[in-house]
C-alpha cells in the first residue's frame, strides 16, 4: 500500500443510498419507470472508512438548531435513523413544458418563498455556488422546481432542464438515494442580474442528491425528490460531497437545512486558486484543495495536505468522487482503456451508456480528469436527457461534433447515436446463463452490453500489461483493493498525458524570444510573444529527441502527433501556453520562463 494513502482498517456494511453514488440497474424494458410495483434489492457491502461523504450516526435524538452555523466547527446534525435508502425509480416523462394552470402551490414551494433573504449572505455564498434547488416529481406536472434558495433568476428553459436533469430517466430502485451531476447550457449569459453572477464557461453545473421513498399518501405509493447544488465551478469531488451531506439532512429536516447550508457556505473564504481550505458544512469538516486552474492536475502524491492523504477527509476539488471505486465502471473495457484515452486526447466523440446517471457522471468526470493539463476542447455532459435544450444540436443524423462526450441512460440514444464512431457502455460483462434459466443481472441495462465499441480507432501506444493484470485482479478483490487500483490507474494516465505534451513543451521553449530580443522589444515597446509554431520544425524536434510515450512504432508516433496537431485540444492548449509566455514576457521586469 502506498505510504501516501491512509486508510482505516475496519469494514462496515452500510446502506447503498449512503455509500454508493450509483447502483447497477435491474432489468427493465423502458427507460421510463412505470408505476408498477418495484422489487427492492439488497445493498452490497462497502468499506465505511473509504467514504469521504459518510457522516457519523448519532444514537440519541435531539432537537436541532437551524440558525447561523459557524465554520468549520458547526454543530453535528444527526442523520435520520428511520431512513435507509436502498434503490430508486423515475416516473413517466410528461410532455415538454407541461404545467397545470391554476393549481395551488405545494407546501414546500410556499415555505421556500417565505425564507428571509440576506443580501450580504447571498453575495458571500455565491462566491462558491449559485443556489440550492429543491426539485419534486409531481404526478400531474412531472419534475418541477419547488424553489431555489437563495432566489436565482433562471429562464423557463433552464428551469425545465434542471428539473429533468435532477431525476434519473431510467429505472433505479424501490427506495433509496443516489448522487449524480449534470451540465446544462446557460441561457441568460450576458444579461445583467444582481442575483446571477457571470458564468465561467457559459454552463451551469448541477450536483444532485436524488431520493425515492415509500409514501402511502401518494397515488403511486412513493415520492421522488432531489436537492441540487447549482454552481459555475467544475469541482465534482467537492460538490458531490456537499450534496451527499445535505441530501439526507434535507429529507429529515426539510427547509431549515437550506438556510443552515447557505449560512455555512457564506462563512467560507474565497475559493482562491492553489489554496487548501478547511470548510465546515452541517457538522462535517472537509479539507479541500482548490486547483490553480480547471486544467491543473491534482494528484494525491503532490497535494498540499499537511498529512497523509485520506479520501475520507481530503478532497481534491476537480477529481471525481472515489466511491464506488471508478475502476468498477470500466470493468468490461479494461483492456480498451488505452484506446479510450487516445480517443479522448484526439477529441474523438464518445457516447457513454450507464445504468444510472450516477454511473455516467462519475465516469465522465473521471475521463475528463485524465486529460489534464490538456483542456477539454469539446462539449461534455455527465448526464444528458431527452429533454435537454441541446438535444437536436448534439444528437442528430450528422456526424457528432469533435470532442463531444455524452453520458446517457435512455435507450433512445442507442438508436439515435448508432452512427457515432465510439460507444462505451459501463459496468461488467454479464455472465452467460444456462439454457432455460434466466434471471436479471445486477449489471444489466437497457442500453448496449457493457464494453467498448469503436468503428474507426486503431491504437497507437502499447498497453501496460502489468498494470492491466493488476486491474483485473483488483476487480475480483475487495473495495480497498479496487480503490487502490483506481488511484494507480489515474496516476498512470495522468502520466501518459504529461508524456504526450512533453515533446511539444520542449519545442515551444525554443520559440521563446532570447534575452537579446526581449531587451530590444522593451526599448521599442513592442509586444513580446512566442515565435510562430511550425509543424515541420516540431516533427524535426520530435525525431531528434523522441517521446517517452511507448508508441508501437515511429510511424505510429508521427501519425498520432499529426492527428493531434489538427485537433481542437491542441489549438486550445497551445493558445494557453502562448498566453502564459506572453504575460510573463510583457511584465515590467524581464523574467525567465518556460512552457510547462
């Protein structure tokens, strides 16, 4: 076990809704769950000491205070002892935009509207997030937002998109909870609004905790709701942790938890790039490392934590949640991971099928993380629904756009995206059943069989077969071993990405103006910048110095870099490097610089 990873020894069986952000889907013939009786399943065992989201259960019941909570030492709030989520479900999708006119507002909607809004608190809280949305599934109206605290201006299309994205669109389980995330296009971009800060990239990120409970007062016999954290930041590990803390408490204590959560967040310092902060949230203290930029690699080995890395307490903000171990998502395609990585860096469009939005969102954040420090040049959607306003833009008969990665669970996309060149279906390969005996597999889904399918890609680099055997062995082991293997896999591909750009960084350093050229430019007040990139000169440098990436041949190496130089990712990456060098060269005092 690496010395940098600190894990407790005790294992504890916990409820699937508390520990596991996704659950393999039971057999279903449609992505729209019907109102028929749904059988519950048994929750698997997972190690409690690996869960960064788990809160300590309190044995005694007591009244809670929901006033302003100090950070980071806010009082511990007990989890509801009577809520043991096991599995989920989603109702039939209603027509786009359908709403009952003249209907009385729901109780939760009225209570949220009555909440007092402190403008100073709102400004402080919105340094981190836009607001927290409470979403309910209404039998007549479908998914609707009961309210957002603090109030947030949204267009009707944005509200509908958030409402539908807050719920799974495929059968999940009888009762329980799970976390997932989504990314929707912002429609109010550029409009002045004091309650709507400017966005970073034109998208809103949602981190949802979805819950389904048995409810004797409902005609369907159960109720469905989600609590969604809305933000402009791509910090999946952080906001998923917050959602899984807030979600169960909101189910138990309802509206007062929105105020308490927002008061906590308002006490946090600014999300300063490069800082490690101690954040108190509803009785839990999280140690969070903020990256220098969204494209900065955050590694456990180089993190700024002043103690051994422990996934239960330490969060690298831009990484994906570590539980369940991401390795499980790719079990059916372990030997194809090197091809998948190549498709990612070459900006090939990829359709990702999962049994749940929890699976697809964890997988896509994981894959996005492997690209760093290369920027994400294409659109990516951790969980994409048929109701998304960009459906016709991203899913049509035309070839998919470069770099697009869609995470889907609805079988509609299997036919609509059949012409896509690459399809990754998450999970493990199903075990063939004996003749005459059929039973639904825990990993069965309504989409394509788990595995990797490509129409066009042929691999350029060699696999690490030693690592591959370790991964295969870990899949047959326990969750501790799977987490260790997941971290090793992440280190491996982060290293591959660094090796990919090393020859380019070496060549770009030769384009930096010499000290003599810098001195002359400062006298003439000319703007200093990198010399123009020349492909022929780069390939001459590549031939002379080589690459540490294990290409199958020099011909494969040349072909790979020829393709990458034509990709959107290269253009975005080299523009970033040029800007960095230009900023350094044009400061008042001359400084030496190099391309990282």
